[in-house]
């Protein structure tokens, strides 16, 4: 396992319920735990409150004052 502290702030989003109308909940990431050494390792995002999140819908990164995501 490796601990990664992001250089830029990251927000991860999780679906709040089972339907699209439920929306998303947003969490600020403090650090990322990377498990394994494969091409696509498993990541656990740990929030600033210490909550581990293994499954996310999408993420955004603050770059030059703008929250961006890869679409």
C-alpha cells in the first residue's frame, strides 16, 4: 500500500441513492491509499474527516482556480 497526498485539491462524488433524482454527495479528499502494483491499482480516497471511500462516481480537481473533471 502507498499513501498519496494530492498536489491539488480533489473532490470525489458518490451517488446518494439508486435513482438519478437522488443526486450526488461530494467529499473533499485528504489523501489516497493505493493498493497493489497492477496497471489499474485499487484506490481508497480518504476524506478530510477520515472517512474511507472506495467507490466513486466521478472526481474533480482544482486547477488554476477552476474545478475540472475528465469527461
